C-alpha cells in the first residue's frame, strides 16, 4: 500500500501528482477502518483529505505553523506526520489524542478543541515571526461552522488590518456539527458562484511584478475594481473589506488546483483567505448521507455504518424529552443550543416546537445574552450546552443574567469526566465557577428520575438563574429520587462521611459497602444542590470526624472545600478532610471508568483513601 510508505510529510512531497489520488483513496479507507474500531470524528476528516494532503505538499509543518480550529479534522494531518501506526490507540488512555497536541509532535503547532480561536492564535504566531525576523508561513484552518462564533471575527478583523503575511483556509462544508444556520453560511453560498476568479487575479497581479501594490496603475485599477464590485454586488467583499486577499472558492477535492492556490497564497506575502468547498463525509456513503451522525461516532461496523453497541437512554435524551414535555405544559418554555441540537437531546423539542427552539451557532456568549433577553420579557429559556463549552459563555452569565436575577435555566450537559475527547472536553470547571456567581442555584441529579424532577424544579419552582448539571451516558445503580431535599444521608456510619453529588454517589455507596466488610462504618451524604449549600443541613448530616469529598473536578475552590468551610463556620469542622478529586491535573483521554480508576474516584480508590487515612491495612 502507498500509505505504508508515508512516514513524514517529506514522503508526501516526494510523490508524483499521479500518485496522489491513490494516497487519498487509501487515507479514506484507513480512516474508516481505524475509526470504526476506536470511535472518533470521522465525517470531518473524510472531507478534509485532499486539503490536508495539499497543505503538506506546499508547506513544511515542521517549521511552518498550521493552526487547526477545533481540531477534530486533524486525523489526516496526524497520519501524514508519522503517527499512523499509533492510530489503534486513538482517544484511548495514554494513547493518541483526537485533537492537535504540541506535546505529541512538532507538527502540531497549537492545542485545539474549542472553536473560533485559530485566526487569533495564528496572528500571534505571525507577529512573533515578523518581530523575530524569521521566515516561515503561518496558516489557520477554520471551518465555516466556527464562523458562527464571534471570536473568529475579532481575529479576522485584526489579522486583515495587520498586513501580516498570514493564510486563513476556510473549509466550507456547510456544517459545524449540525447543519449551519444563520447569515454567514448564506453569504458563503453566494461566494461559491465565482469558481474561476482567482485564475484571472493571479495572472493580473503577475503583470506588475512581486509587489504590485507599489505600482500606481495597479493601485488605480484595484480601487476602481473594488468600487465597482461594491456597487454591483454589495456584501461580496466581506473578507476583502477586512483586509484579506480572497482566493476562491476552490474545489476542496481537486488536489492539483488546491496545491496551485495554496502556493500562490504563500507567494502573496499578505493576509490571504482561501475559500475551499468540501463535502463532509466524502468517500464513505454512510457519512456523506448522515454527516452529523458520523461527526463524532462510537465504534461501528464499516460495512453497514451501524454503531456496534447501540446506546440506550442517556441523561441527554431524558433531559430533552422532559424539556419537551414541560414545553407542552407551559408555552413560555423555550430551548436554546449552540450548534449541538442532537448532542444535547433537543432534536425532538426542535421538531415539536420549532417556534420556541433557537440554535445560535457556536456563540455561547450570545446565546446566554439572548436567553437573558427572553427571560426579561417573560419567557423561560433553557440553554443546553456541554459543560466544557459553558466556559465560553461564562462572561455573560454575570452581567446579563445574574445581576438582574433573571430566570434563565442552564442545561449543563457532559458534566464531569466525559472520556475519549480528553482534556479539552472534560466538564470539570462548572462546579467551580457556577457556584461562585451570586444568585445561582446549581442542581446535581444522580439518575434519570432526579433529572426529570430537578429540571421541573428549575423551570417552575426556582425564580432566579438555575443550572442542572448531568453527565454523559446513562445512570448507575442508584435510582432513588431524593430531589426534594437539598442534601440527604443515604447510609449511616460514624467513622467517616463520604460526601458526593451526581453519579459519583454510586461509587461512594459501593465504597461504603467495601469498608463495611472491614469493620469501617461509612455514612454517605448526597448533595442534590451544590449552590447554594445548605450549611444547616450539612451540619446535621455530616457527623463523622473524617470527611472525604469525592468529585470529578479540580481541587481549588471545589465543593468539598466549600462544604468543609460551611461546617467549620458552624463550629463543626471535621478533624480531617480528604479531597478526592483531580487536584490540579488535566485529565487525559480514556474511558470514564479508566480515568476514575486513575484518579481514585471509583469505589476501590475511595475505600483505599479511607483505609490510608484511618491507618487500616488491607
């Protein structure tokens, strides 16, 4: 196989043009075969095969800096930069990351995982290159979905005005995860009607030498052309108005043409935007037909496209179903998401109540503020976002929502450890920043029944801002609905108090059972509400001198610390406090079970920490 001879981008550059179609064919076959075993982001990578090959034909990413936006389309890049043989470990514990990681390879210029920041990062690199008087190219590869985020325009506006030599490649497939919405995708659709424009532009510039801007005739003609275009086609110069030389649109699956355009972009020595049209899922019929399903997919049968282990009910699906039922009950209930309709379980809501469903694109800050506007006028907005992406909306939670005490409900999906997407996607920060916002109520269901009840509480019983946080996947063995109380004791014991919330209560109960076999009496206290903490109830329930708080979040400012402080303020400080959490470590890729074991958040780890604290040897 040709692909087996590719160990670095140098090998790609040595290939004849006639060999490139075969390389692309083998790359797609490898992607389907490999991702079917590990799971991962498939459709976006299938669509970027020719584009990635072209980049490595024209540029040397060992020196040139390629900045991915989001980064879920980096698999082909990793294969071509010497990591093909590691793909069996993709998104596995201690394996290959599904996103760019500079720690993995010199070819990965910048860490990625969240959207819309590539142009800003690339501009910083371009400024550094110029000021250090070095010579290399800087590229930002951004998808049209990321253009729904405001940060992308902050970067584009500044980059175009800077005059720095910088290449922005816009990979336009009409999708982010779900199909793109809004005015920008429509604008890009109009740009697609200019397929041969760049050929003439390249020839025309060549008439005036390497620096045509210094030629008076060129400047006059360029100014007249710009005026005419603005007059006849208003809105077509979006990127040019920002200061970019616009090239495209280019067929993203035409390798020779891609190589020519990228070469020209490099030679222009100015801010350039290359607009590339691609097909998400290209070359694999199941992914082409259902690109949203194959954006991020679990292991599947490549022959049928069917997931090998069909998933049952999840917290996300129960959330979506319950919210739709609540919307039937009250016409004020509406749903907002940020380009994650299916992932947040809102597909049914969107179908049943399209007039009360809003997809704002990858624009969490805007979504928060729009939700505040809805609430200010009497609606009950529910904004569902993955925990890791709530960080992007945090800024507006304070001035837009909390200051006025508006009744905005947050659905904090994928809370805690989420598994294979790794450190950029774990939901480990919201227990730190949400309780710190005055007026917020934060509810933590441990099972589906509690999620249904707590969502209704947030909608119809709480008057101010509220958040309901829940993990990825399904529920555990604990199925009792205790949501009427702010906290509850699930098990009595005088030697140690195990304090937990969310699904980790399952491990706390299992740990208590293990300790009981060794003669250690452990009480288990479950927090249903982590903000505001009910200090009086905590003092009533937490009776042991040893307190162990287990959390799948970070240590500084964690719930365990705040609970211990509340006990101390009431004169009931535990003699010893154990914070069983991630500490200050970003959790890597791996299954949730593997990560819980590594950080000693599972039953065995909790029981072991208690034994060590009490001086018991097993």
